[in-house]
């Protein structure tokens, strides 16, 4: 087992959350360890629609992945998760993602990549970025719904570096839990259950409640994401399962405006 493998949680419901809030080892985990076309922008301005306005919003940086399965265009939200977006863009500028693969694909969950090359050698990374999940969500940032991109990490909420995943279904169980004011917290809902009068420190230390920081979304190329998620998978490199049998390579990653 490689200790540096990124992980994201299996799909599960916390049945006995409160007695286990501080038991991080009880958390169930799965292995993970050119400018924009001006004609399109002009058309969007002269023929406005809600969809086109979203896709040409110059407020937000955009990143284009060219993969062996097609292109994916991402829109990122630095006003919601500034450190996370800056971290991701720096990796793009450093060409970290070029030549890496989508090494973990689950067709009813997510596709994950950005950490390993075609020989399954893990790329070196900078120190982890601060977890901004609660901040982003509380400011109206995206949830972990179909087409959003989020940071992958280990069981430690403060361990995200370069690896990311794109949700291929609504994975709301991956959303951070925003802790209401008060100490003790009068009432908090977790996975549909209500808990009352819980010490704030207990909740703030519960790794299960941090969730995963969604910081952007796919605005073009969901057909590519769909193709990737449907690829047959098996073992590969250090991973026993979920590796696409047809290698999906990120050939280039560029910032577009």
C-alpha cells in the first residue's frame, strides 16, 4: 500500500455519527492516493442566453484539458475558494498535469486524476493547500453535483495537493457540513439526521464533516467526461481496481480567457 495515494470517501451514510466524531480512523475511505473563441463570445453577446452568458463569464478563469478522450473546459471560482483555485492554476502553469492520467474511474461516482503519469509514477507536489470547503459553500460555491470539480485528498482534510476529481453524479454526501453558530450547537443536520446540543469543538474536529472542496465546474466537454466514466476498468499500477483499461492521458492543460 502506498502511503501517498490520494483517497476520497466511499459512498456511505453515517449511522452513528456522534459517538465516532473524533475517530478519524473510523472514516470509510477508498484509494485514490488559447484564448476563448472570440466569435463564440461575440455571438453570445449579440444572441444572449443564460447558458452562453455562463460559459463566457470573464470574471472566472478557465482551464482547458486536452485528453486522449477529448477536451474538457473548466470554469473556476476564486471568489469562493481563492487558495484552492490559485493552487490548481499554479499546477496548470507549471505543466504538472501534462502527461498525467485519470487513474481512478467509477462510472456512477466520479473520475479522478492529476497525480500519476503513464507509468503510474506519482508526480511531486507542493505542500498541501488549506481546506476551503466550508468557506466556499457558505459563500454560495458549488456543491458536489454532476460536472463539478473538487480536490481529492487523504483522510486528513488538510492534505489536498494536485489531484482532483470530477463528479459524474450528484455526490452531496461529499459536501462540507456547515456548522451553525452556538456552543453547544443547538441543532445540526448530517446526512438527513438531526443532532442537538453538540459541543462546537467536537464538531469542528470531526474529519467526517469537512467534506471535499468543490471549486469549479465543467462548462464544455461533459461528453468527454461521459466517455471516460464509461470506460471498462480493472487493476493497474499500485491500484487493484477502478483503473481504466484504456489509459486516459491529459495531453495538455492550459489557462484560457
